[in-house]
C-alpha cells in the first residue's frame, strides 16, 4: 500500500537535537534503501517534507513513523493512495 505522508517538524527553541537530526538522517536513508520510504521531498521554506511510503498496512506505517528520532517533534498527516484509472501504468 502506498501512503502520502506530510511531516512538519517543530523543535522547541533552545533544545539541542544535533544527535537526533543525525540519527533521523540515518534512519531515513535506511528506510529508503529497503524500499519502504519510496520518495522524499523537502517543502521549500519549511522544516517539512512530503514523502511516499510503500508498506503493507496502516499499522506498519505507524510503527515505522514512530521509530523516527524526530517523531516526538512532528505533526504528521497521512493519506492512503490508490492507483488512478487514468494513470499510464493502469492502462
């Protein structure tokens, strides 16, 4: 199942998260290498991203997102995706 995920990060002022940011990058790269985190785009001008995840279920996605080191500082919106009948790959 494909999911469109928007992650907005809001770190409290003055909190040192240098180690968490490094760990977040490592975790994101790991998930991309395994094919779970299919796409990752920065939203210009924000500490936010749009991503596409390919996982088996809602529960699996929730489990993965909750392992992200910056998860406690994120507002996350998830949209399940389905193939559009007019998409070239559906023809």
